C-alpha cells in the first residue's frame, strides 16, 4: 500500500555533539503532521521519543539519551511516512570530571566519587575528592587474591592517598596485564601532572613579585636607618636604645606598608567580589533568565534551572543569596499560576494537558493539578452536551415551519451509517434502505435525529481523552523522572486510588446526561417531570417514524461500541444499554403502529383485478406490508454483544402481541369494508379475468361495474386464500423474527377471519337463494294449479326450469370469480331450494295420480340437473 507522504529526512541537528541529556534541535523534511503522527525517534540508537516535542513538519526538539554508540544517525519514524533517513550524525561525548572549584554550566553531583579499591560510589566530603585514575590509562583489574597481596606487601597499601602506599601493589592490582607502551604513556601522564603543579606554584610566585619587591625596599630602608642611628652617641643603657630603635623601626615599617597593605586589601576585596559574582552569576541572572524562557515557552529550561538553584541555595544563610533566591521563588510562583491556568483552559489537547501537569509536578505545585484538570474536563464535557441540546432546541423552534418532524424514508434520501464514530462498524439495514450515501440527508433529518448524531459524536470524541487522562493519572505516567525520585508519583497513585469512586461518579454522570438528553428528545415519557424540564424542551408535534428510530439506535450502538473499546467497565455503561433497550422497544411499537395505519390504507389500493385463482392483489400487498415492516425491524430485533432481548419483559411481549393482532384485525376490517362498499363507490369499471382459462365459457364481462354480489365473492375468495396461505406465511415471519405469542396471534386472527368469511358467505347465500326459493311457491300454483285435479304431465313445469336457470346463473357468476367457491355456494343454494320444495310438498294434503306423477318428474328433473 503506497503512503500518502514521503518518508522523513533529517538534514540538520544543533548542536551536533554533546553529552547525555543534551537538548538538541532536529531539522529536516516530512517530520510528521502532528504530535500523534510522530511514533519513533532514535539518536545514536537510543529511543528519544519520550522527550521529543514536535514543533512543525521541519523541526523537532528533544534530549539525547544515554546511547551505547559514540556516533550515530538521527532516525525519525512517522505514521504517514514510515521510517526515515538522515544525512547528518550526532557525536556523543563522555562527560568530563569536574572539580569542586571548576565552573560548570550543568549541575554536578558533588557527593559522589569513584573509589579505586572497592569499585563503588561512596559519599564523602567534597574536599576529600581525589583522582580516580592517577596514571591516566585504562585500569585492568587482575585476578590476584587480596590475601596474597597483603602477605607479599605487609603493612603496605594500594591506596595512592595512603602514607604506606606501595606502587608495586597498585600496579599488580590494577595494571597486571598492561603493556609496556601503555606504562610509558602512564609515566608521561605523571610527568605532565607534576609540571602542571610546578607551573601553578611558579605562577603564584610571579603574581606576588611586586609585593616581594616592596617588602625588600622596606627592609633596606630599615637597615639604613639603623646604621645611621648606630653612629650617634646616646647616653643610656643598651637595652633602652635597642627598644627605641625597634619602636622606630616598627613605626617606620607601618608608615611604609600602610598604603601598600591598604591597596592590597582593596584589591583582595574587589577580587573576591568579582570571584563571587563570576562564580554565582547563575543565581544573579536567574530571575531575568526565567522571564525570558517563560516568554519563549521553554518551561523545561526554567524547571531545570530552578531545581539547580533550589539545590544550591535553597537553605543558604547568605543574605544576598537569600534575596535573589526569594526573587526566583516569586517568578516560579507566577509560573505555577500561569501553567495551572493553561491546564484548566478548555478546549485543550491531551498532549498539552499531560505536559502542563508534568511541569506543575516538577515545580512542586500545591494541590493536585492532575485531579483539577480531570474535574475541569468533566464539567466542560457536561456543558458541551447541554449547549448542544439548547442549540438544537432553539433551531427547532426557529425553523418549525421549515422542517417536518415526520419524513417518508421510502421516498427521501436515507441516513447513512456513521462513519465518524467507528471505521470498522457496519450497519445492516432492511430492504427499504438505500445503500447509497447522500450528505443532503442531514438537511432533511428531524432535529431530534441530527441532535443525537451531534451529541454522540461529541461524547465519542471527548470522552476517550478524558478516560486516557485518568488512566495516566492512575499509573503515574503523567510525571517525570524527577517527580518519581521525589516520591510524588507514589503520592499521586495513592490519591488516584482514593478518588476512584469520585471518577466513577464523573463517568456515570456523563453517561446519565447522555442517556437523559437522548430520552428527552426521543422518549420524553420515560423522564420524570423535573428531569423533563432539564433535559427536554422539544416540540413533539408528531412522533418519529420507525425508520428514523432505527437510525438513532444504530447511532447509539456505534457510540456504545466506541466507549467499550476504551475498556470502560460495563457497570459504567449499563445506563447506555438500558437506553438502547428502551429505544428498541419504542421502535418496534411505533413501527407496528405505523404498519397498522398502512394496512388500513390498503383498502384504497384495491383494484378488483382478479387472477386465475379468483384473487386480487390485496392479500399479496398485505403480506408484503407485514414482511417489509419486519425486515425494517431486523437490526432492531437482533441483539448486539451485551444487549438483552427486547422480549425479555412480559409487558413488552403482551404489547407487541396486541399490536400484531391489531394489524391482522385492521386488515380483516378492510375486507369487511370492501365487501359492503356501495356500488356507486366502486373504483373499477370492469371485471378483469384471465382470458387463457378454458373454463370461462368464453364470456368476459367488460365495461360493467362490479355488483355487490361480485365483490362479496372476491372478498370470500381472498378470505379463503388468507386462511390457507397468507396468515400462515405471516406467522412464519413472526417466528423468524423471534416474536412471542405467535400462536395466539394466529389463532385470534384465524377466528376473526373465519367469522367474517361465514358472515359474508351467509349474506351472499341470502342474496342469491332467497329470490330462487321465493319464486317456487308462486310458480307451483300459477294458473290455479291443484295437485288433486291436474292433467297428465307432458313435461317439467316452468317454475322448475326458472329455478334451474337461476341456479345456473349463480354457478356462472361464482365460477367466473373463483372455481373453488362453486361447490360451497351451489350446495347451499340447492339445499335451500330442496328444503323449500320439501316444505311445499308437505303442505299438500293429498295428490291425484297425475299430481304424484308431476312431482316425480319434477324431482327427477332436478336430480338429473
């Protein structure tokens, strides 16, 4: 797979050499698109990523670690460009030994020295420091036993600072395998060290020549004065004279040396003051340097300088040092306040938060900056969530005339899956959802749906950084090595353990706010009155459709998956699972209610076009409507990991069962409505049948309106099909989608359908059989016919022929609609005719011979017909 960017290239490093922990600036090309893009940085083979600070795509600042190689390349690795190359290299220098009186730009630990005998560090006074390797060549410890050496050199020692130092013992112990050439080099090193000491003594003498000359002149003047006084003849004892001479000599010497000594004292004072200023210029310049570095943002330099000053002058008793150190503390306190304000500013990145917390920790700030930052982030996230709700509620009220809360997803653009929440998540939709993506759906989506999108996106973006900040606080990764040495990391971990319950409440409060804000927009009836005032405020003119609720469920599910990926404990996310369950239940209820409304409108779509089997498209449309509704609920009914079944509650089972029965009953009512529809309201002006059927006597009635009897037959034919096929198929679909109480739904629906079928059948039989039966008695006694006095029968009488013709007409009408209804209808009509004839015959008191013969012929005619 090709990368979108070129690999990193390092073209410069400043400085290009130095000791460990030297701060360097790396320059080059394609050094990353941001702090998160930088995933690797090595100098001389040492990983320097922890101290790296990404400045731009051409600049990175870091500190060199303790590398094994003396010289090596600078390798930068990024997510976008991969492993890079380097055209320059860095040379790692070994740190030099610094004496107690030597000036140094870095902080030197003066309490450690190297002991040649024991090969380990010991803490001794700084004035007792001694060179670790006087010969200046590599030490190679021999394997001679210590006891043998002590026996070979009794009373001697290999310690070169000891009065009983034995050079032979020292050479055997430390240079037993050293070559002769190296020993020559050691001799030269010793000579150089001796020359340096001699040169130092000579320089000291040269610097005091003027003083020596002045002293010599003073002594000569005293000698001359004494000689002059010796030539005078003074009376008195020699003792008195000598005392006088000595007094005058002393006074003369004082007079001569007073000016010299005064100049010397002044020079010494000036020299000492200059030495103090030069030696401690770090402290005197520190307040100004702190201000400059703060303005440049070099907080690491400020912290290092402060630590050094605190170690050197924190407990000083010198008033000058106290004054300047107090000024340093004032500047550092201002820096603490500045960093704390930056830490609590929102919004801010996780990288900046960790950086400011580390700075405050190194500056020993009071309180717990990390916990203060966590609290500020928690309040900010809650405020963002409520501001999001207020913004959308305001837009809804302002644009209530422009946006409709109910949209038909079958004709408009469908909402697409939420790619910004999870790149790996995929949404499975019903067949009614289009697969294409169109960004214009956001303009057409209801405000509540857009609000849920925005709210969940906000939480999914902000909460991971909040959670990672807490994890870093718990494991102590927010603090530097200095804080770890001072025990601050352990104190932080202890504080984190004590505040686990407080942080858990913070997470739960965020989850509760998320759930209640979504409930206020979509499920306001699930909130209490006080909560509704805080989390509600939406205009509920009409409820969202099932398709939009399905989309909202997918959105919340993706948010839950993203939060679960952070390894947040499930008990903190339980409230989101409850929200998803309630949304799923509500989606099912709304979808079934809307399905019932769609089924009710199917009566308007009846076209009365009959196929070969005597069926219209109505049963098929009903089944398709149910299947479409169940398919749209597939993703809602399916349980994701950690979710419970929507039918786990008994009330939900009962409500879904009642709604399903209601849908079936609505369709049955539609059939009844269509069967009793007045003739003038018929939507179709002709009866269409299958012309390929050979059983239709070649007669197709065109351009004729449907009669009520024909509509009854069509509805009866549909009822038969519903009973044998459609209702059974629908029950299978219910079971496939894990509906509960399918047997109850099927049983009640079947009973209601059979009841309608029997009622319509009786109406049709009444319409067709009553005219035929009613014409029998008038036809029998037409012309004053008398069974006792009648002529010899010559054929079947007309009333029977008329009844037979009417039965044939009914047969033709039924056969035209549905062949399967013919036996059922004709059997009832013939039965009715036979019962009426039987009744009429029973009413005749007596028959003549011709009358009995007439009855036999009529009966035979009906039987043969």
